[in-house]
C-alpha cells in the first residue's frame, strides 16, 4: 500500500513497507457505537487512545467514519 502524508490510524511503516496494525483496526469497530449514537466522538476518541496508546482526534475519527460511509464500509 502507498500513502501520501501521515499514515492513517491502524497502519505503520516497517522497513519502508506499510503494514496493518490489527489491534488498532479492531479497535476502530467502536465507530459502530458512534454511528448508533451510543457514545460521542470525543468519548470514542478517548477510548481509542486508552485501548491502543495511539491518539486519534475526535475530528480525525469523524473523518474516518465519514470516509467509510462514502465508500460503503
């Protein structure tokens, strides 16, 4: 995979190759709770940072949710 700019949440670069981080991609399943309005974007963002140790702003999380919705994921 090739990315321009910073790598998205759930990916890292090892030896010049972009690889998935399964734990982070699993943690992104929280977006379903956000879509159902069970939790807020800020709460989801805080939970992701607690669970993975990697920060994702609430706006970054919203952008991820919106992008996935546009792509039908």
